[in-house]
């Protein structure tokens, strides 16, 4: 019998796993011996925090392939076909959601293998839940352009789209550019457009704040720098 592919959500930061993950997720991850991961070092840190049953060095921890061409030669897919259960882990949050992993999930489905999503933190959904914005219609855009002019144009486009559709727009930024992005949102968006930032989700320093763009212009946005965050806007 082939194995099952378990999608194992990772922590969003350094917190005791039991504070964030359901017991079933922890129990499944603890018993697995084969893993497909975004970054082996980050996966080992996570698995060590779970107090897995076997020594970390004895586990089969393989990086996800960078291209679809890996096919059955991918060690994690080969392990599944050989009858081993495999855990898919990204560096933070839910694998396959704004993170790598979709290729392996698709490959498992194409071979009629069992895919099991486990419950755990998704920064996108947690931020949306806490924003007070439209959770019935929303779109995640990943990263916006880095250059100021292109970023401003992207923000104006998202502002107009949200106003026309009543949709919530979500995106992320490299943490050391958080303050620059938040300042650009305050200066570029329509004054009444609502802006929310959700930083350090699930951590003791968790901060979620929602204001109009006009109100953000009076805030010290530097306090959000270098903190993992999700940005949301709604017109």
C-alpha cells in the first residue's frame, strides 16, 4: 500500500507547539519518519520542538524539488509510492498556502495517493479574521514591487479594485521593509481606505492594528520594522 502525504503546518515563530498546534497535528508529526521540506534546517528546528519519537539525524528530511520535472525521482514522492507516510513542511505556516509544496500535493493526487491536511496556523487567515475586513471576498497578492514608483502604482490599483469589488486585498513584505511599505500605503491610498497590519501572529508580541490611511500618516510605523507581518486594505 502506498503512503499518505500529511500537510503539516509549521509554527509562525518560537512558541511552545502546544500553544498553537492541535494535539492531532503534533501526534502525526511525531510519528512520521519521512519529510519533504522547504528548508531542512528550519524543519529540523521545528521537529525538535515537537519532541519527535526518533533522533532527528535518523529522519529522512528531503528538500522540495524546485521544478515539476522531478517526477517519481523525487525522494519524497518515491517514499510515498514505497509505502511510507510523508510529512510536508514549509518554513512557517501552512504548506502550499503562500509557501512551496503544491507540486508534491498535485503529484500525489495524480497518483491517487491520500492527501491529509492538518490543522495549524495560517498567517493569511489569522490576519483576515482579526482585521474586521470582508472575509467573504478577498485576494492574496504575495509581494508588491520594491521600487517606490512601481509599488505606489500597485497600491493605487489595489485600492481601486477594492473600491470597485468591496474585496479585501492582502499582501506581505520582507520584514525589514515593513515600515517603508506601511508609510507608502499611508501616503498613496485614498484617505478613507482602511489599512490593517498583523505582525508577529501567535507570538507574545502579536500586534494587530487597523486604521484609515489618513490616520496611519500620524503613526510611528518604525515599530513594525523587522517583524513578520501581513498587510490588508479595503476601500
